[in-house]
C-alpha cells in the first residue's frame, strides 16, 4: 500500500489507516493534521469568522466550567 500523503510505500507499524483518507504513515498524517489545524475532525483553518468565534466561545465556556468546583458549576453565558 502507498501513503495517500507522500505516495511512498507503507509497511508494518509505520502505517495507519485513516478514515476518509486511506493508508498513511503515522508521521505524514501527524504533519498533515498539524499543518491544516485539524482537531477532532474539524478543519479549523476552513471555519469562517462567525463559526470560529462561536467555537472559541464554547471552548472558553467549557474550560471555565471545568475549572470550577461542583458547587459553582453554572454555565456563564456571554
């Protein structure tokens, strides 16, 4: 099998199968994921400003909620 990213042969422990892409070297996939800023299947670099700001607010809200103890767990709306 060939890596879908670099087109070199993939052997043994060096390769993985990526859903939606196919066979890839682990290093190639990690580099590709970092370059296009992908997290949990979301291609962050392709979000428009409105969607990016909405995602940012949700992340900040969740981070704040996790940092509080159980008696203070009310979600702060902006």
